[in-house]
C-alpha cells in the first residue's frame, strides 16, 4: 500500500500542513514571538493527520529574528518536528533537489533554510516538463520568481541574500508588507498599516471580519483598513477623509504593481536564453499564492502578453485548500515520488 | 511660596516627568501595547514627585493605534492622569498657547493632541524673545521643525496631518524609524532593524548593553546592530560580512541626513520672510532631542552656516536629565509662569 505523507511548511507567520492525498490545514502562528511554542502548535496542527506514515518538511521560519542565526533556526525547527513526529520518519527538502534526513538537515542548514520556494518550483515543474516556465508565487510576505527549465528549477540564487540580489526573491506580498516600505518618509514611519489594507480598501481582496491578523489587531474590513491607513498620514478614521486613504491605497498598490512588473520584466532576457536550451520552445507562466490575483493582473501587460504562450493557475489546479498550503502539498507529493 | 509643578509628557513609547525645579525622570512604556496599564505606569513614575502641587500635561500618545480615534486617546490619557493626580489640579497644554483644564482638554481634544512640540517651542521661545528662530528637535521617532518669531511658535500647521504636509513634522528620529522606511523594497520589508542600528554601527551613538528596546529585543550594541541589519539583506550575523551591514548603515544614515537637510532647507524662505516682521534681525537655530548630534551635523552644511547667526543647544542649556524630558520640563515651566 502506498504511504501517506504529511508535508509541513513552517514559516515565520503561518504553519501549513498537507498530505499527498490532498487533505490540508493551515494555522497562523507568530513563530518570531513564541519560538518555544512551536512544537506545541505543530502538534495541534498535525494531530488530525495521525494516519500519515511519514513527515516531509520545508521552511522559511528560520529567518525569524527570535533565532540568533539561521543555523539556530533550522535546528530549532527540525527538533520541533522531531518532537511531534511520534517516531515517524522525517525528511527535509534541500535546494539540491533532494530530501535530507534530520541530521543532514541540521548539518547543511543553508540547504534547507528558506527552501520552500525550491520545493514548490520542483513540484510545479511536474506540470511543465518541457519548455521554459516562470513561476510567479506571490505570498503574504514575499514573492518568488522562479525560472524553470524543462521541469527543473533554474534559478541562479539559492540563499535569501543571493535571491534578493538576483531579483528572484522580491520582498513584497499582498498581506504583510508594511505600508511604510512603499510610502517611505512621505508618511508615518510606523507599522500602522500594510499593503493588505490598501488591497482591502480598493476591493481587490475580500473583507473578513473574523480575521484580526492586522497591524492594529482590528478586523480585516474596509472600515478598519481606512482607519489603519488614516494613521499613516497622521490622522484618524474620523478626521481623515476616505478619499485621502483611497489615494494612499492607490499609491501603495501602484508601487507594488510596478515593482513586481519591473522584476518580472527583468527576468525575460534570462528566460529567452533558457529557451535556446529547452527541449520545447513553449513558454509558461505559472501563478500561485494568495496574491495570485496580482500576478494575473501583471500578466495582462506587455511584454508579458507577447512573451508567454500559456498561463497556469496553481489555485485552479489544486483547489483553494491545497493551494493555500501549496509548499506543504509540494513536499508531500515530492516525498511520495521519492519513497524512502 | 511658589508652587512646585510636575510636567508630564505622555508619548506612545516613553513617559517623561520633570518639575519646574529641575528634577526629571523618564521611563520606556509601550502605551500602544498596554493602554490599560497607563495609569499604573504613570503612578510609579510620579510617586517620587509627591511634593508637586499640581500637574501640567502634554502628550503625543493619543496617536497610538490602540485608540480607535485621537479623541479616545486624549480622553484615555487625561483620565489616566486624573486617576493618579491625588486631587491635585491638572492642566493640559493646547496649541492655542494656553493651558486647558481636563474637561476642556477632552472637549477640544485636537488642541491638546500631539501638542508637545508646541509646548517645547513656546518654552524655547523664552531663550530667543527677539528675532527669528528655528527649533530643530530630533527625537526618537519624529523630528519637529518649528519656526519661532520673537519668542512665539510661528508654525503653519497645528495637527499632525497638517504639520506632516507642511514639512514641520518630519516622521523620522534617531531611534525608532524602521530601516525599511529608508530601504524600501531594496531590502527585507520587515521590522528587523531601525535607524538606531545604523547609528550604532557607525559609532554615532553610544552602545548600551542594558538597553533592549530594539527590533529584536537584543541589546543596543554594535554586535547586535550588525545582526539586526544582516536580516535586512536576508542574511544573519554569521553569514553576512560586516562590510555589507556597514554599507547598509551608511545608506540609511545618508538618506536620513538628506531628508532632514532638505526639509530644513525648505523652511529657509519662510524664515527669511518672518525676518521682515521680527523685532530684531538675528537668526537662531535651537537644536534639541536625542538626535541633537544629527542636527548639529546638519547645521555645519550650507545654506545653514550662512543663514543662522547663532546655534543654541537645549541639551547644554538644560543638562542631560532635563533635556531628556524636555517637553515635560517645558510644560512645568510654562505652568509655573502662568499660576492658576
């Protein structure tokens, strides 16, 4: 009988779990605030998956500043998973494109640190085994732009630092990017609002009154998004007219869109070169993440319309539940394809 | 016998107290995290000043996003002071240049909200009763640039929103401004480091191993400043060479200096006009705040060397203790000059 594998994606703000059979769960968890609670939170998350035969792990949470170094972060995260594994085998995805056991993962911590983009790209490569693909994964905090050649990740950077420098990791997402990152010193240099508020106010993302994972802990509604943005101009929700916060929201979203446009455009020459080496000339864009809507908007612009032959949506392929935990589902699937 | 008056400056991150007789105390207090604890924290702060006959208050803490509106913030702060006043009279400075009683303050909340710059400028005006003065007060979070004509504040804006728009409130200070505000999307869009780390790394401010009021809660030392800045480039203190964080620190500080230079320079035409109306042609720059060192650096540049005849340091005038609580000392002094 085939094994059931539970994939885990352990980030700095969210824990995600998914089996290769398609069940998935996610939970917000502020790792940087309470690293000692990680094992407990993981245990709660994976208890419903007691039938899984083994665990496959990827992470980004090691970059949290509660850990003095990435080495410490990787060790802490791997140990937490082992603590809740109930003696099931644990494997960790590495940017070499293979799984490492837990000892290897702790030893070669830079190969497993922030490797979830690589797991996702390897998984996505399964959809486009021939041709040139650009994976545009816009998450809550960051955007991964991963070139894929004949189904294999073909990025130039492996570490966060290198990937940021090379434009493969763009440090903006649809949720957590602070408004001050875009507004700079033209507004309050405070963590009063995020780009999520801008998207909320412009109606690009749905309101959710139950969601209080916001800058001020008030609900993710347009009303409160207005309030949060009003503080960025030294106002408050009553004093500041909504046209002012609307203008601010448009400025934030336009800057975000321009940034992403420019970074994707900067990769086109590289994709064009890769095409010489590809087994097929077809060019795919694969969009994914909670910011998929933004990626779709981008791809309606030139030069992207002319360049890409096809667009694939991971959300459509996987459905909402699995795509919300896509890197976890990716490592589960990759592990199932690579039996122990 | 003359009254002893206790001045209080209630900010979002610090509580400051000073008497008109020159005793002073300050305590960090994260008002935005624990508004319900304000009265308790104030009580502890002012207990050593039991001999004071009355209380004079100014604030900026009402802008914290724990308060839904500035109105709520002012009411909460005024009530907290009343709770710990032990029936002593309480007065609140207003941007009309007069004190309000607590009922008036709650009613006319916009006149007392964020009025501490006005209290400080009115106090500073006492040093330069004839001529044109620019007060450059660089604090931990913000910088106030206040024109003073013949000893009276002569700013065009009164509210935070107006003052930001008019360049009289510049939202940067030497301590709390997030590094991401200056670095934008060229670095991690996270609250991993502040400009304080840049100043620490460049040796412009002293290390303090006991001070953990930093982005990651680790000490305010050069070593840990390097660690905090390393995360801004996706690295960690071990992986990232110190020359990289040094470069980052220089970029942050240069941008901050340029911003402040430009904003001060933009006020020169207005100061020149004011001079036509002044009772004396002399032009003063008064520097103050924990970022006074930065203001002094600025004033060594043109056009400031040519424009200002004289520079006064509030830190030198008041000494380190009172100047660290300057707005509190200012309201205490102003209240003593205006007996009930």
